[in-house]
C-alpha cells in the first residue's frame, strides 16, 4: 500500500475482510486482529523509514515522511 498508493483502498478492504473472517470462524479474538493490524502498521512504517534513510525504494518527503521513489524513465537505446 505504501509503494502503490492508488491501490490502498483495495488493500484496506482486503485486510478488513480477512480480519473479520478470522473472527467469524473463531480463529482469533477481535483484540488479536486489532493487535495484528497495529503491529503490522508499525513494522511497515519503521521499515519504510529505514529504507528511506538507506535510499532503498523510499525517500523522505518535505514533511519527513517516507514516500515511494519515482521510477526513473528508461533511456532510449541507440
């Protein structure tokens, strides 16, 4: 979702459906799903900051938050 912001709504819906399904089938308590959501979000943000500081996949924007690097246009072959 951080690399392809256009697909964030799709990823959000898929995560919610998966989380609700785990509660409905009795595999997890709602608190388990909420904790997994928060832990996953925290880990994703920390990894994005580390990657941005290393110059991998992300850069820090003007506000100091990780943003995906823009793809470089391909050079035309001669």
